[in-house]
C-alpha cells in the first residue's frame, strides 16, 4: 500500500508520542520499585536463572500447570504475541514506505504470511475462548470481570481480524483497516501499563529474579544487627518502606488470576487469609499509601497472617513468580521480633523455650519412649545411621506405633542405627512463625549435637525436619554437610538393594496417600512414598490435590499444636477431600500430617507401619513355607 507524505508524518508523530508516553509512565512504575531496599543477591547463577525463565516464559509451564485448558489458550495468545512482533515492525515500516520482510524472505514471503494467517486465526479463537470464560462463564471463572480486560481482549481480537483482512485478496476498506490495526498497536502499550496486563512486560523479569527454591528466607545476621545502630535495624517487614524492590515488583506484576487464593488451604477454610488480596493490597499501598504505613495494617492483617501455614501452595502456583512466602514470613518476623506481637505462636515459642519441644512436655517423656522401645543410642560409628525422630515422634504418645514400626523396619533391614539421647528441636516452626532468633539458637544447638556425635547420614520421618536440616542448617555451617534423607527414600533404597523383604502375596488394599507439603512441594519427593506403598501391597487412590499440588493438613507453622475454633481449622478441608475419595485407609508420611488427619477416615497408618506389617507378614509367610521346603529337600 502506498502512503502519502502527510500520512507518513502523522504515523511518525504517533509512534514518537506513544513510545515517549510509554517510557515516561514506565519510569514512574520503575521508580516505585527502585525505592525498595535490596534484600539479597538475585543475580547469582545467571545461566540457571536464564534457562528457568526461558522455559517458564516460552513454554508457559507455570501458566499451564494448574489450569491446563485456560493455560493453553493463554499460551496460544502469548506465542502469537511474540510471532506478531515481526509483523508489527513490518506494519509500521510499510507505513513509512519501507519493507523488511520482502527483501529478507523473497519467494518465501507468501508461505510466511500463510503461516501467520493460521497463527492469527488461532489467537483470535483463543482470545474469544478466554473472554467467553471470563465474561460469560463467570461462575466457573476465578477472574473478576474487568473493563480493561474486556478492552484488551477486544483489541487483540481486532488486531487479528484486521491482519487477516489485510492479507485477503480483496480486503474490506484496506486503508481504514491498516490505520485501525496501527492505532490499536499504538494504544495497546498504555493499556498494558495501566492494568494487570503490565505482567506482559514484567513477568519475565520477576521470574528471572525469584529465589532458586521455595521458602529460601532472607538470612538475618542477628549478631551484626545487635551491634548496629538501633535506628537502622530492620528485623522484618514492619513498614511499607521496608518492602524490598523484588516484592514491589511482584505486587505490580500480579496478573490477578487468583491461582494463589484458590490453592490456599487457609482461604479454602474461610479464615480470612487471601493471598491475592494481600498482593493487591501491597500494590495499592505502594501507589497511594505512605512509606510509614505498617505492613500488618495496610498489606496483610495481623489476624490473617496467623493462619498462614507456609505450605507454599500460593507461591508454587503463581504464573508470574510472586514470592508470597517472603512477605508472609517477613511480616511474621516483624510481628515476633520487632513488635513482640507474635499473634498465634507465643505459646509455641514459650513451650520451645522452656521444654525444648512444641508440646511443652518434660524431656523425660522422650527418654522414656526410647527406653521403652529399646531403641539403640547413636554411637557415631562408620556406616551408622542417625534416626532424627523430630518432636512429634519424640513426644506424642499416639504416634508410638509408628516409631516402633520404623524401629522394626530398620532392624529388619539389618542397618546399624541409633537415636540421640537428647534431640533438640530443629527450629522449623520457629522460623516459619517469624521467631528467627529462636530458630537460629535451635539450629546452632542441633548442629553442635550432630557434629559432636559425628552424624554423617541421617534419616528422619519428618519432612519439616528434613527440609530444615537439609536446606537451612547446612546454610549456617558450610563445613558440615551430612547426608539427610526422608524415611521413604531410605526404605525405597533398602527395597531396591534387596535388604528389606516384604510380603508380596498379600491381597492389595486401596489407600489414599496424603503428600506432605514439605516433602512433595518443597523437597520434590513424590515417587519414593508411592513406590514404598506399592511394594508394601497397597494401591494408591490418588487424591485430587497431590504431588506438588497437595493440600496442607493444617499442621504447618505450628498449626499442629494450636487450639483453633473448628471452623478455622485448616485440616477439615483436607479431611473432607479424603472422605470424598471414598478411601478406607489413609497413609501419611509425616508425623504432623498423621496427627492432623488421623481421624479423617476409619483407619490411618504411617508409612512405616504398613512397611513393618508387610515385613512381618513376609517373615511369617516364609516361616510357614519352611517345613514344606524342608520336606521337599530345598
Ligand atoms: S503459604 Fe499456604 S497458607 Fe500461607 S498464604 Fe500461601 S497458600 Fe495460604
Ligand atoms: S499473586 Fe500470582 S497467583 Fe496470585 S493472583 Fe497474582 S499472579 Fe495470580
């Protein structure tokens, strides 16, 4: 198409106006981010960060993850968006009297255009599908209706329509069609800046800068802070001014999809904790609040904060890499360390302080347990396993059958193993409730004991201890790095090595298996417990929330020792799901989950119990076969 000089001039001015205004407004947003303090190095392992971002952005893995159909439609629009970047440049160059694609592609241009016509059709269908879901299927759509979203959808649809019209042999009103296409593109960036569609620009950046692993909390050097000028000390997220730049970026990038809220057990239990709401409140606080506003007043209310079990479901499913956990634990630190208003866990902290365990029980209880069960003491010999029991196995008498079962499993495998006379609390829940000082004391005490005893390989039934010993204690002492495994991993290994013989003749039972958050979501251990269950003669009836998408039992962040009103209890949501599954047997692989879900169905067993039963059944079967084999001369 030929353009007059006046048209070219008008187009050039419009491009300059649009780009200039976009950069000016973008500068304002970036300034909001820039005002936030730094929290940690976020540019280490650049190659790894780039590879992760490339995978998550280009293949839209986080978008598709929890909502496959909607995610796939979004992926079509996004990939179309990328491909159309070439045609957009070509469109404006054409208006200025230049062509790029013709000299570049030559005879391949018709083929390229035919391909782009297919892409445009797919994008148009996908955007109609997304709009239909949002504006018609409002009952099933978790997204709120928004005028901007409607305009963006209309613009994308019109862009595809005008593109296809421009390609046709006899386009309708070709010049008007061309200008409409150009004007939509020129206005589009401003809609992006003023709406949740800002994520188009920011999502790759937030994904690049996010922490390497879930729940990698900011280390606090408390000794250095104690020596610093009191005025300069920041122990947590007290004021809006203390929100770091990445958190601010997260707030501005949130796409409002509500995946976080939908997967939050506290939100499902109706406690008032709503991850999307606090992210959006954070955005509002940045835009209109004062830097001196308190985070627990303007961003996330004190009471709601207390219901967070740090299960990580919100952050794990966020398509744009928002780090909810940093905000949650940062605000809890401010509560617990700076203002002394630890809302939910003060009793927990006191119990740990006075008794060294969250139940507030005398240390003699644990000593009695290990002596009653005749558990060997750890000596630190070569090849010896240390069984790190964790507080729940150590102090809750209801879980004694599980402890005994695992003792029997270890003995049946012929392992050299032992327990500590005095096992400190690892500090997991103290850290998650913001009591960083208590966590660091407990972590140091644990490290001292482990080093003194010479523990080189540790097995624990508790995913919370596993995560804390493996990820957080090791970060405090780089010189001491013992091997730490979950008991499901150890048992699977023993089965593979043939050291454990189970009864394979037993009739298979069906059982629901509950994935613990800190095992499946934080540590990625999903297959080992299932392999063990299968070997022990049961078939797993999978629950709707499973693997990394599991639903918390409510025990996290000291929930297993808190007294709550029944309507506030998070475990009732998971229990209801287990009951709906119709399973008669529930298998758990975490002492806290076992406590929280014990009464969900008729029968609940610890993983160690079903293995011990199968070992015993196997031994009995072999014993009953012995006379026959002897008679047969074998
Ligand atoms: S960590 Fe779990 S409980 Fe806390 S806000 Fe996120 S999803 Fe909800
Ligand atoms: S924080 Fe993430 S998951 Fe939650 S609404 Fe925003 S974009 Fe969606």
